[in-house]
C-alpha cells in the first residue's frame, strides 16, 4: 500500500470544481493576472465552449434524409435528431421541449421529424427508436466519434486517422451489379457489368435501409462530384461509420456553407451498410458482398464490404455513365498543368505503371490524380481529394504524398508501432493495398479549382515486363484508340496471391472495371477530341529493357522523367521517328538525356531472335484480347493491330490444341470420379483463362468455339476414361463427340447431341454442386462467368438451373 497519496498540482489557470458543481455552481479562481471566467455556473461555461454550427437542425434537410431512409413498405421514414454537434444551449432547449411531450421523454432529447394529426410526435419505423443524424461534420468531429465508437481506430504520429476496412481490403468487382433500362449499358460478354433486376435491387436496398435504421447514429455527407458547375452532380452519402464519412469528406468536393445551405435534394443517394452482409441466397447475389448501382432510381447500395474505395469508384462509375450521354468524355486518368504556358497532360495507366508518381511533378500543377472529364471548355477533376497507395512509401521518392499524410487524412489497413505510433509503410502483413485518403489541397502544387484547358498531350503508361515495347513511341490516332481499348500492362509477381511470374493484363480504357458503355464509345470520343484540339498521343513504357523480368532491368525513373519532360517541352515531337516492326509504333531517334540505344528495344537485348520471339508472343496477346471488342471497332482501329504472321497464328492454334488435349488426358487417369471431374474442369478453365482471359458461353465464335468445345469434350473424355464408367459406354463415348449449333436469334450455343443426356451431366452436377455451394472460401487467381440459355449447362458448371448468369469460382 502507498504510504501517502501523490500530490497533484494543477495549473493556476485551471478551473477547479467543488461540491457546488452538482448544484450547477462553479468555484472560480483567478489566475496570476487576475483573469476570471465571466460565467456563474459550469453549465453556462459549457454553453460558451461549443458554438452551434450554421444550419444545425435544418428541418428541410432532416426531412429529406428521413425520406431517403424510408422503407419501401412503410409510409414514413425514421424520426431524426438535430444534426451536427449540438451546443449545451441546444440541448437545454431540446430538453425543455421534450418535457412537453410524454412520447419524447422516452427518447431523450430527440425531436421526431413528423407530427400526427393531434400534433403529437410520430413514431419511427422502429417504434420509439430515434436515429441521430450527423451531417457534414468536420474532420475533428469525425475523429472524436471514430475513436469513441469504432474499434481498431487510432491517431498515428503524423496526425492521420488510421483504421481497418474489415475483411475486404480491396474492391469486389465481381459483386458489382448494374440496374438500368438503358440499352446503352454494356451487358455483353467480357463486360464488367452484371445485370440485376429491379426487385432484386429493392431487396438489397431494404436490407441496407433496415440496417441503417437500426443504428443509433448515422453520418450524412452532402457533396459534389465534378469541379465544373455545369456538369457536377449532388451526391448524398448515408453511412454508419465515421471513417466512411471522413473518407467521403476527403474524396468528394466539399460544399461551402452557402452551397450546403442551398443543397436541396441530392441527384444521387449512396447507402453504405457495409457492416451488414447481403443475403447470398437471394436472387442476384453471388456472395455476402453486393455493390448495386441503380440508374433508374439514382441510388447506390453497398452491403458486405467496409472498404471505402467502393464508394469512390461507385461515384466514378456513375459519372462514367452520365457524362458520355452529355457529350463529355469521362476518363480514368491523372492530369497536371504547366505553370508557364498552362498546357495540360493526361496520364493513363493501371496499377504499377507510375501514373501517380509521374503526374505529381513539382514543376507542374496537379489537377487530379485519378478521375477526370473532358468537356468543350477543357478538363475538370471529378474528385475533391486523392486516394494514394502508400505501400513502400518513402519521403525521398514521393515527398508530396508523404507531407499530405497529416491531420484529416485517413490511412487504411496500415501497420504502426504500438508505442511511437509511427507507421511502417513497408509492412504488408494486412494487405498490399494500403491507402491514404486526403483532400487535394493537402498537395502543395494542387490547382484549385481543379480545372484546366484542353490537353495537349495524351500519355498512355504501360509496364511491359517482357521488355518488348520501346521506352516511348508516338501514336497515330488509330493506334491511340487501339492501345486505349486494350489497356495493356503486366501484372508483377507479388502483387496478388499466386502470381509467381509476370502476366499479361488488359483493362479496357485503363479502367475496365468502371466502364458502363462499350469501350469503343470512350475511344471514339477520345479520338474526336484529340483531332479537334490537336493533341499528341504517346505510349510510354515504364517496364523492362534489355530482356524480360529476371533478365533485363526496369527502366529507371530518371530516364522516364526525362522522356516526360521532353514530351512537355515539345522537343520530342520534333524528332524524327523509326517504325517498329510487328507493332508499327513510331520510335523517336533521339530524346534529351536518354541514351540512344535505350530508345530501340531490340538493341538492348543480347539476342535479336529472342526479342523477335517475345515480340510475337506479346503481339498475339494483343490480337487475342482485341477480339472481345472488334465487333464494334471501326476498320481504322483494326488496322492498328500488330501484324502477326499467318505462320505464327497457326503455330499458336496447334500449341493450344495440343496443350489442352494433353492436360485433359493426364487428368483422365485419376481413379476418383469426383476428383477427376472437378480437377479436369478447373485445370482446363485455368489454362483457358491464360489464353482468353474469360469465357462466356452465350457469345462464342470463331476460334473460341473450338476452345470451349474442348472444355465440354474434356468432361466426356474424363468420364469415359474413369474406371467407374462401363466399358460399353466408354467405347461409345470415346468415338462420338458433341456437335454444336449456333442459335442466331438468342446468340447462344447449345449442345444438340445426346451426349448431354448421358450420366455425365448428372455425375458432374452432383460432384460440383456440394463444393461450390458449401465452400466458405473460393481461392483461385482466375474467375470465370458462365451464361448459358440451357439450364442443364448451368447446372453442370455451377449446380444451379438459374439461366440469368451465374458466377463460377474454381477452387
């Protein structure tokens, strides 16, 4: 036991409380200078400490939010508290009014929004429960609530708020659904858009609204998407986490007090109920996660994921749909502007290409780092903030981002020291996708407002890990459209689980996951604007030189910056060019501060024959990928494709057939029918994924017909080779293959032979049904979507007769 209690010395300026505090009296003491607080009670002191924010308790806005939270089956929305942080005087006024209503006493200081015929407060959807609405809180207020109510939320040494996004640390593109009656929406094969019916959306909306109504407090942020007043949209975000509210406070354009007062009804409402899962057994849902965008109702619903990036990209998807209909080109790109002449450059690129690093140039002003629109007057940023990757972040390499991480910034899924609160940006134990969200004005050289004139340079960034493409090449309009539609880069080892070597990756328009219209719509608009405003297009390779990954070395940042500088000062456009074989790119002969031999890729290789082989392999990948879009592409765009010789095409086709046949025969030797069927199907699909990226059975044509036929034939061969099959059945099936007929009206393929009526289908369906339905986790690098008109085919591959399109995940 302590011998004596420690003596506590308070500063003389501190207000010391006595027993009289309980009687609302304060024992005030003068400080050394004789200053005295000009209050007579502690309650009055609290009332002076916190001021009421303008617009608190705006009945019109409360009524609008209540209407947004109204259930589809109920006549009124929930009763809501006053918004913002109420002052003590506000609480006293509310308490006085509450005493006048016996119903209100049961809910504390809450004032229901609507009144009945007898002027008594109306009950909310959940009886006497009243929800507190906190609208457009400041970062400091959101900090307080996040630290008080949300687990795993801390303030790190830089002043940023760090938190976890739950089980999901990245986007879930396969769980995104689009609801629209517009025929312009791209629902065709190879599209990232999965259709959802209105009634299926309403079930998810009802789930989200019911969950939000059950919360004690909700956060509302009203902001804008788009810096151009003529094309901006009003967005209202309703969420249950302060972390999400602070994130959207950073990412949307923050309204001024006057704009907030006159905000009115939003154009779009976003319901973020990510803490609550979707019903995976409900029609239209393939997992507990569902991100639904309804263009008919102008609403977005998020269930089953707390990853904040879904809100950001959801708003971008909305703009990607709306802007082309207004004649405005929406772009997944960064943009910066010269301080001297005001020239603007657009940077396109996928993850790992250096888009964020190269656009953050100290000599130029940053318009935005991710999402833009090109109008008749110029370009504008869609967002009010930046969402930067911070894995391996260093102050030396990216000082602008480093300095932007301060009070008001949200850090997602980072690891920090328990004692010092210093963040370890190199620790990827939670995820490789660690992120920082901050307002764009945290960047010292940000251009506010985020608008600029028409671009003079279009820069397509790619990370070619095969060492084939030159460091820089000038593109014709046709080549620009072709490479823009393909959106090529290489997925590097370590970026995803299971990736051991570089893989060819294509993403249409350098942002396929967010496209709503067909890629050719955006490509044609880009070419038209480039022609009208005489913009130059460049393909810049930030990948490997002198050989592929493991042989050559990556292009130095110094060389890439020298190339970008030469593009900006106009010197590179004046250089003579040489045409590259196969791809037909125009390579400048010289570039300031760049060695001449580096500009020509085959000159850096030890063997020209090895380079030619790698070049032909990459060219085949381009041609193969472009088949998905060539039905809508013009002949001019098709003419920009790499010129792969006929011999190379035939050799590739033979290799494909031999590889498929050999792999299927190998799996046919398995003794267990269930293991053999499942392994055969998964192995075949995994190989096909590397060849065709994805397979959809309702639009097969040309070479894809033969490829898909191998999958169906594989199941037949596997069953016939199994010891469990009868000898007569094996002989009959080994000599007969199914024939395929094309249904021109339905644009689908069906098996017309009796092969599908054999026990193969029943055995495969029984084999696949249990692991696909009961497995709690699907792990595989490839994901495939099957859409078939014949219910039997759907049952074969996914254990469900649903014919509207079912996802199948090979384990």
